[in-house]
C-alpha cells in the first residue's frame, strides 16, 4: 500500500529525515512539535541545510493544534521517555500504522503493557525505527545467511559494533550545550551508548534470528558510566550474549570512538560474512569469504537520507503482507529493550542476567544468574 498521509511528532533531527523521506515517496507531511523554536529551526536551518531548500508543502504545527485522524502513518520522533505516551495517543487516531523511533522506550518499560494492549485493541501495527535491519546491505547479508549452508556453514559466533563519538550529534544540535541538556545524558531516559547506539544490539538480534539461533537469554555486561552529579549515562556498553539455541557472541556500543566503526561479523565454520556501514564514503558493504577463498565485496551506494526512504518503503510493503513478520515489528524493538534493561542490571550487579520471555516485556522477566541458582 502507498503511504499518502504522514504525521510526524518531533521536529528534530529524525523528524526532518522522515519529513524528507515521506515527501520523497510522495506523501503529504504534517510535522508537529511542542517547541515553536524547533519548528522555526526546521524551516530555516535544518531542512534547507540537509536537503538543499525548504519544501513549502510540509505543514508545520504546534502539537496543541495538530490535526488528528485520517493518517496512513504517524511517526513518533521525540525523546525516548515520551515515546509510549505519544504512541498510545497516536494509535487511538486509528492510522494504518505507527512508527516509534529507537530506542523504543525507557529501560523500566514504562507504559509498555498499555502500548501493546492498545495496538492490539485498535488493530494498529507498530514499527520501531531500527532502520539498519531493513537497509540494502543488511538485506543482502541476510539473504546470504539464509543460504548459509552453501556459504559460510553453521554460525559459530556473531559480533556487532556501533562505536561512534557523539560529538557529531551535538554539532548538529548547536542549541544544546551537551549531554546534560537532553535525554542522551541519562541512561534511565533512554540515553547513553546503550540506548543511542542500540542499532548494534538490534542488528545482532536480527542476524541471530536469521541464522535460526533465536532470542537472547543471557546477558553479561560491562559499562562505563559517566556520573558527575548532573549527567548519568553509559559512554561504553560492552555486552556478552547467549541465545536460546546456544549462540555466544558480543556487542560493543560506545559514544567515544572516532572515526566511527559500524560493523557486524558473522563467523561460520566455513567462512564469514561482514556487514559494514560507511565502508567507503557514501557506501555500505557486505564482504563474503567462503572456505578461505578470496573475499568478495558487494558495495551498496547510499546516503543517510536514503535509509529513511527505504524504511518507509519497507513499511508500505509490510502493510500489504504481515506487519508482525517485519524485522522492525514492535516485538523486535521490545526484545532489544529487554536486553538493554538486562545489560544495566548486569553491569550494576556485576553478574550475568537471564531473560525469561514467558513473563512478558517487563523488569520481572529479568533475573540475576546467582539468584536463580540459589532458588534451584
Ligand atoms: N533511526 C535513527 O538512526 C535515528 C536518528 C536520530 C534520532 N533517532 C531517534 O529519534 C528520537 C529523537 O531524536 P532527535 O535526535 O530527533 O531529537 P531532537 O532533540 O533533535 O528532536 C526531538 C524533538 O522532539 C520534540 N518534542 C519533545 N516532546 C515532544 C512532544 N511531546 N510532542 C511533540 N514534540 C516533542 C522536541 O521539542 C524536539 O524538537 C530519539 O529516540 C532518537 O534516538 C533515531
């Protein structure tokens, strides 16, 4: 189905990307924000600087006066600690779908149960903005993985890293003084490396599923927390993971590494597949090595704005089939939140944490390995 009418909440960095992406696929755009200055910045600075000129057909609204009802897609592009409340209200407008930006919510799962119930009650599918798992390069890597018998054999381990100094974010937000001015400086509000770069964890979970290795059931984390009495966030988040089918691997997310490295490696017993974001300027890549032969390189030229166009196209296609099967379906974003929450518990208690999915998407699904052993 074609998305024709899109509403976007939050006229910040991601709100601009999606306004541009929605216009690129021919949809009308209502862009809303609680902050009048954010709307003004969008029109005068962010949008023209990124995409060449302002697009007069984009309607800007203060949130209080935003139109309601009749949308194909409502996008929640606000800070993570506001996502669920806004998404629940958006679902009640009965759009064809709602897209919530990553990370889905705060690591305490605030309003998650109500979000799931409202999505079911109104029959409105919810997607979560982990765009990398529906990009060209990861689709290609997944296709290779599905023919893994002919390619790299059985998966022996999986590594994903999203390491990127977040100075670029603050350069793009000159009105912010630093992490303390935004949710980014507070892990409990969805910030820090664990939330901001959770694309890495989500990609790990995605490739694990593609290889048939299942969901993460055990998390052992080490975090570097920055806490000066003002900010409280993890600048480095190191995760050792094990899945229900026994796959053991690693995720690294940090907000300190420059130049950045966004990379995944699927090591099989007969070769490897590597996924690279920004392999060359303007290009992602997938490398394939089978049976120690010469490594083959497949390049995927694209810009960052292209990622969001691809994401909207993916949503269009998913709505024609079964949205629950999408790699960016709500339950996939919730699986990522469970591991983020488990990681903070593990790091703070210096202990591995196990995840019991039968308890639902809540803190009760997490248990320290020692506590579990004491009970047995
Ligand atoms: N998928 C990606 O790669 C990607 C890229 C950038 C940002 N994001 C995500 O998008 C979200 C927003 O990030 P950003 O960088 O655009 O932030 P931002 O600070 O640039 O913009 C957020 C905007 O939301 C507005 N806002 C706050 N509460 C609101 C409300 N209740 N209703 C309407 N507007 C409200 C703020 O005034 C602000 O203008 C975060 O969850 C972030 O992680 C994802």
